[in-house]
């Protein structure tokens, strides 16, 4: 059963101590690295259970791809994809719902999801903030420049870290003003969401500046194309597991709390060793 009393629910940094791994299960035909793999709800649920067994603190279930160029999906289609998976995981695997839609979040929280992961940081559905506030859910606010359909067309910043930080600070204040408890909220620079390879690595290099906002930082560099490009393929659409692990460990060292990843076992092992070494 979901915890609904504020005095029973720990702050997000206690619920997900540093470093915690968030496994990714995309129930979509078109996600950039695992599209089509988990379309069958039983296969998706099995992927989530395996991630839990491999050490994921939570599994992020998504029914809409936000890869560069992706087209939005309807509420009905998103519900059709994720609800059968959430029903199977209820009471078994801690779940985060990767959605920007209030109705999807509401159904997911009713089925036991703990976190709402909104890549639009409460900018796309005016009803989402109230759903999170009413359910006293944990919330991830992510930075994105533009929208998935067009965001990778020549993204530009004066100072990418300063601009992402100002955005996250403003969205955090907006969420709190909408009635969401600050200690439920974590922040994410949105690796690959309207950013070049250099922007993405600068955000990791200077992640301490984002952590200085005082909220736990989530980083999702896993398998993203910047890793493939860094390794020499200018047309890469994905990156390797090894490169993902390297980026995750660097992000952890610079202050990340939650690492959102596809390859859970490798990340848990690497982060366990990194945490022992850096303690
Ligand atoms: N990245 C993706 C989706 N959701 N959420 C957060 N908080 N941070 C991220 O970096 C992030 C995210 C994109 O990755 P993926 O889910 O694997 O692909 P797709 O959007 O194509 O389904």
C-alpha cells in the first residue's frame, strides 16, 4: 500500500540514499535503446523484477519515448502500455512512472508507484502538480530545451550549467508553490534533452553546481548517443554499457544521488566500488 501520511514518508534522500540506481523499463515500440523489447507486459514485468534483483532501488516505467524526433502518444495509448505492467509490479517492485500526463500519473500512483518522473518538469500538463501534491508522491523535475521532436536541432546556451541551474531552481519553486513538499523533489539536468556532446559532459563536470541547489540530483546518461559520439562515431544513436558506467561513476563523484540506467548489474557493481573508494 502506498504511504500517504507525510510523517511516515522519508525525504527522498533517505528513501534513495546516494548512490541509488533507477532501472529503465520502456514499454514502447520506439525508445532509442530498448524500444520494442518490453512491449509484452509480462516481459516488461520480468525485466523490472530482474533489475530489482540486481540491486535497483527503483524501476522507472515509461510508455512514451522522448528520444530526439519522437512524436507524442495519447493518454489512452500510454495507459494501455503501462497499466498492465504496473498491475504486475504492484507490491513487488518499487516503481517510478516516467510520464508528463496527470491521468497516467494518477493511475500509476493508485497502483503503487512512488515517484513521478516528469521530463517536462510540470510544464506540459497543468493538472500534474495537483496529482503529485494530493498523493504526496516523490517527484523528479528534469531540464529540457525545447521538445523531443526538435530539441537536438542546434541547441545553444551561453553557459549551459548556469541556464540549467536557473531553470531547475525556477521549476522547484513552482512545484513547491503548487503544494508539493520540497523534500519529496529531486532534480535532473536532462542529459541529451536539447544538448550537444560538449553540453552533456560539461553538465557532469560541473554537477556540483546543480547539487548546490540542495536537492538530490538524478543523472540519466545511460546508453545515450553522446557516449557513442565521444567514442568516435559521429552518427551514433546509442552508447555502450562500459561508457555509460564511466559517465555514471563520474556523475556520482560530482554529487549525483540517483543514476538512471538500463544495465543495472554493471552500474550497481561499479557504484558500490566507487562509493567504497570515495567514502
Ligand atoms: N532520459 C530518458 C527518459 N526519461 N528521465 C529522467 N529523469 N532523466 C533522463 O535522463 C531521462 C528520463 C530517455 O531515455 P530512455 O527512457 O531510455 O529512452 P526513450 O525516451 O527513447 O524511451
